[in-house]
C-alpha cells in the first residue's frame, strides 16, 4: 500500500502558467528578492519545489527556511530562475482538461486565501512568526494539488483521504519542527478540541475554515480565539480583496471560466527562447583567451537564434570597434561613444536596448543599416559595459529580436561573470590578504602622527597654529576613513562565512585610529575563545558594527564615553546555533522619539543619540542574514544584542 510519505515525495506539481511567467519577468528585470518572493508565494507548487530544494543536502545550512524569502535568499535568484524554467518544462507534461484547469484555479484561490488569513491571524494573535503561518497555509491542502494531476480515480481518492498526512510528511521532511507538523496533521480538528492546542495549530486550522467564508468559520473564530463576529467578517472581506488584487496583477480571472491556453502558449514560447539561447551559448568555441573574444564569437550564436544579421562592437581604449559580424566583408570601423546620438552609442551610454530613430537617423545608423542590409536596427548592450550587439530588423521582426536579444545578452553576461570569477580564483584571495596587511601597516604611522599632534596642541597656544592643526587632524581622519574603505573592499571576495572575532579585531585597530583616537573615548573588545564563524558576508558584518559604533560615538557628543564589543559562542535558541555580538555604550541613551520607531528610517540625530537611518540599515542587514537584534536603552547607556547564525560547519543543525 502506498503511504502518505510516498505520495508527499512526488513534487512534480502543476502551477498556473501566469505565475511562472510573472516570476520569470521579475527575475529578468532585476527586481528585488522581496518582489520575487511575493510572486512565488502565490503558488503552492513553486513554494513546494523551492522549500524542497533549499532543505536538501545541497543547500541546507543548519536551519530550515520558515518563509519563502528565507528560501529564496538561500537559493539565489540565478538558481531560482533555473528552477522556474524546469517548472515551465514540467508544465508540458501535464495534460489537464478544461475541468482540471478550473480546479487548479480554484485550488490556487483557496490556498492563497488560507495563507493570507493565517498570516493575518498570526499577527492579530501575536504569533511570533507570521510568515511561517503563511507558508503552512499555502501547504495545508497540497494533497488536492497532487490529486488534480492524477488521472486514476482510485489513486485520486486515496490522495484526498490522506491530505493531512501528506502535508505533515512534507513539512517534517523540510525540518520545520513538530509544531508545524502538528498544524498540518490536526488542521481539521473540531474547534472545541483546539482551545488548548498549540498556537500555530489553532492559527492554521481556523484559517482553513475562514477561507470558506461561511458561518462555521465565523463561529470557530469565536471558539478558538474569542474573535467577535464583526472583526472576523472584516478579516474575510479584506483577505478577499487582497486575493482579487493578486489575481488581477497576474492576469488570472476569478469570476469567469479559466482558460489557460494563451498563458501556456506564452510560457512555452518563453521556454523555447531560453532553450535556444542556452544552447547557442553552449556551442563549442575556439577556446578564447579573453572575455572580449568570447563576446565577439557570441555574435554568430545570436544571429543563429534570431535568424537576423548581427554586428558586435567592443571597447578598445576609448573607442568602440567593430569586432565581428555576419556580414561577408567587415570594414574597419571605430566609433567614439562619448559623442553622437546613434542607437549604438546611446545603448552603450545608457545600458538599455535602443532602436534607431526612424524619423531622424544619424549617419552612423544609416551606415550600420547598410552593412546589415536591413531597414532598421536594434542595439543591445552587454551588462559588462564593454560591448554592444547590433541586429538588423524590420517591422515584423523587431519584437522577436528584442525578446531573444535581451535574453541572450542577460545569459551572456552571466557567463562572463562566471568566467571572470574563475580567472580570479585563489590569486584574488592572496591579493586581498596582502592588501589588508598593508592597510594595517599604513595605519601604524597614522597613529604615531596623531600622538605627536596631540602633544603639539598642548605646547602651542597660537590660535592660527591651532587652526592649522585642525586641518591636519581633519586630513588624518579622511586618510583613516579611506583606509577603512580599502580594508572593506579587500575582503569582499572572501566567501559567505565570516570569523566574527577576526573581523572585530581588524575593525578595532582601525576604529582606535579614527573614532577613538581621543583620550576621552575608549573602545574595548571582549572576544570569546570559541569558534565565531557566522553565516554572513564580511562586508555585512562590518557595516553592522560600523553603523552601531559610529552611532554610539555620535551620541557621546563632547562627553567622554566607552564602547564595548563582546562576543559569545555558542548560543542555542529555537533549535539553532548562534554566535552573539553585544555592542554596548555608556552614552545618554536613544532619544524617546527614536525609541518609538526603532529600526525605522528617520532623520539623523547626530549629537543627540543613535541615528535612525543607521539603525534601519542594521536591521535590514540582520534580517537578510536571518539574524536577530534586540536593544535596551536608558540613561545608563545603550546595548544592542545581535544573534548571527553560526556557520554550517559548526554543527549548526541541532535540536
């Protein structure tokens, strides 16, 4: 007999083609991961595949993803785009009839309604992880999605009978915890049985009932959470409006019959374009020794997939030079891109696709059209900023050439980035390490100069001399800041994991030579002896520390003050291993107006406390690395407690 676990392992599930199309567009246009995750969150099949992939051994880094944003951050948009393309390819395997497409649309609406309701209830009842509630709301009825694409009636009924166990099996396999598993398993429990159940169980169960918008759900809300009928109906109304808004943004009709044929045709066309482009870029080349040669050879691939004549221009010094093309005889041609308004030079300067101005074409436009034997042209810049492809077009081919050309240049840019990274290799790491050591050595004489400057101030009372000493001090500060920026840049390519103690030690040396060079300010470091490797980029860690320390120093004003950086490892919380960083000061504390809007971007309060803008940046950085930050402030000073996820090789996966 087939078990629920066996069924749950089948993740070849259908999606609404409109969602995949919209997600692909978001990836191609460079939208933020938040916008991409918002689109992905609307489709259970995509959410399932994303979570299954990021919880696998390939991407698992010690803790499960409790939200779509976390999973997307872990995977990265480039790999997620590949996931989208494979999802589109799988759509071709699903032979759904008209009734089944209607069922898929209705499933989509119900799962999204449940998820949004779960998130709202979690927020209303103060459940600490509203995004987790949303995620489980999307997954609660995944058995129905599996049943839709199952042709055998007996098998279909078996799946429907085991819905709760199927969802529980998936959630368990992703490591989301026993409470999440229970929320799936007991989602259909009677309201009277849920009064003393776990918070998450109650949220998910009530959401599934409220999504049906009937009197039973309203009554359950009163039984489970004591919600008044008016409030419950208002929640239902708002959620209905939000679902309708999402559907409209995706082009999914809710009040009429659902016909997926046009969206499927567009998706198949997009898939074909991607396949052609990736195949063309994978064609064997003659082994180019530099990136410009690779771009030149790619011109023939672009001509192959578009079926149109192509020219390729690349930078040589200050000029753009014609390097390759499909024309039989290529003239020697160089163009200064700083001048003129041709499509070629405009595309290079703006970094955007440009068509020839038909009403007032430049001489260069006309020359290129003559070479291409075409009435018009399209100029497509490569993201590296050094090359431009020019395609000969007419009124019938312009749309297809733009779509394929922009897709081709995006994929080519990705190939070039990978090639550049491979060429750097370990040599770049050696250069970065050497640069950081040199920065430290240069900092030492700056410290000596500052000490002599302090002694000169006490000996020379002439106001004019004091003004000149002030200028010297300002220039020293500027030099110290430049060194700090160089040090930050030097470690950008050191990987995704960071030794927190090592970063704090390096920052401490530089900060003591800049922000803490005066005798009335002190910086103390109390670093634990345990391993402090964290899952964060060095640049993000430095930015967090610098913002907090600078805010503290600004808060001192002319008063003396002390800032202390302290690390503790390991710490265990929520079944995860953390490294703790404490940043404390003995300043006047954060002003009350800022306390009420802590971590929100507000006007700076330099001289009066911690900067609201700096704190908002800190909060965003810590959220992006899935960390936690808390603050205590008062007249005795301010303390920030930051928990950063420990690196995966530190046995971060623990109960």
